[in-house]
C-alpha cells in the first residue's frame, strides 16, 4: 500500500520509486495488487540526489 500511495497509482512490474536511500522496484503485479517488491540500497552519494531512481 505504501508504494502505491507514493506513486499515486497501482504500479506495474518494472516501475521504480526511491524511498529514502532505497530504490524499490515492483517485481510482480497483477493489475489489482503488488505481489513482490525488490529493495536495493543506494550508496550515500546516490541517495542524496533527487530522482536518482
């Protein structure tokens, strides 16, 4: 629900959003809900840049 709230829509597989120092990639989605997310931690320099994802 949190990622959907941040994006403002139900994300499709492959979409990404940056949450603090993580890039969250939607791995699986069926059009009604998100089934799987992948979190990748960014290094400090990358995390400070806006829209780094």
